[in-house]
């Protein structure tokens, strides 16, 4: 009798353990967090802010923090789902060398994962670009409201990575922008008055402690991921389209050193042609079965 897809994954994990795991946004969908791409790997919304724009364009930076203020509670209140807990169980069973995540929501750590490498950082922290001091995002939220009480009136529709499509008509101003707004259609009155809190240690520029679009992951982090991959018997990819090279490079490296690759993702991925095992299914279903 032929094995079911989930049985094939269980067999894959048993045969090639320990494995290195790479996760993406699709793993957190069941926790209520969205993704930027559809099942065809196409953008479903505007690309996120770039690191260059954040650093060099004051209006872009103000826009980011206003939208982020509204969207942050969706990340702060998100809870791990069964896929996260299944990966914790695999780690406790000694079946993982490391878990590399492209996600910035912190849910793997909240679930109890210890061998986690945050490839793109963590939204729960903010870093000063001048002195390097870090503070909790929760503190930044309080500072934003203290400096800008009007932010407390804003509402919006949650978007990926703590972003939000803000309904500026609820701000108390006379804005008549459409909702959800185009990126350039944001209430200029609010943005002109918005004050971005400076670093409490040196008055420097604060930035979420994440890798923004167009920025590079630190070399030491990439090297750590490669080391974990080279100690593994296989690579398991869960919930990522791998359309961004930052994640795809690990599938490419696994293929180069002849490691088997298993991919769990409902939509297409950039590494489908490299996969030893390909499951077009829910990450929670597949990973939970793999732990039984």
C-alpha cells in the first residue's frame, strides 16, 4: 500500500534525522498572521518598506511607525499554533540540528523552541542605529503614543509583519483618503506632525531589530545557519515560498552538498525542482503527524 504524504514525511524525518528546519510566513498563518505572497508566489500587496527608505526618507519612516503602531498588537497578541509546537517536540526528540526562521514574529521562541536562529531578526525588539542599544517593542509602543496621542485614535486592517492598512478617516482629522489607502495617500496632516521617539540612551534613530527589504543578513548569522545545515542529514522547509534569496540560499546549499530536501507549503516554491519530498498541504497537519 502506498504511503500517504504525511507518512512519507514521517519516514523522511526518521531516515535522515537530525534535520535542519527552515520556516517561513506560511507557518504563522494559523496564528492569525498574514503573508505577502499568494500560492503562486506573487505579491498580494505592496512590497514592505526598504531599509534604505527607512534610513534616508523621513516621511517613509514616519509612515512606517504610524502603520506599525496600529499593527503591532496583532503580533504582540499572536499565539503559537500546532505547527510551532510540533517543531518543539521534534527538537526535544533530538531530531533537529537547528531551526532557522525567516519569520520575525517570535512565535518559535514563545512556543519553547531553543535551537532557533532568527534569520531576519525579531519584531519584539527595537535597536538604535547609533549606539546599538536595544529596547522592547512594547516600550516603543508606549513612547510613540506619548509623543503622538493622535495615534490612539487610528484603526486599521492587519497586514503582515505588524504592518497595518490604516483607516486615516478615523484619525479625527478631515481626511477623505480611500481605505485601504495607497502608500502615497496617507493623511499628510498626521505625518507632518508625527514625532518619532529618539533612542532614550543617545537620541539616535530607532529601528525595528529586523532585516528590512533590501538589507543583508549579517554574515555571522548566515554562517551559523550553514553550519547547522552541514551537521544535518537533510533540510526540511515549512511554510516558505523561498522567493527571497535570503531563504532560498539554504535550499541551494543543501542541494550542492547532496542533502535531501523536504518542502511543506501549499503554494509553489522557488526550490520545488530541488525537493526530494514535496507536500502541498497544511504545515500543522504534516508536522503534527511527523511527531506521532
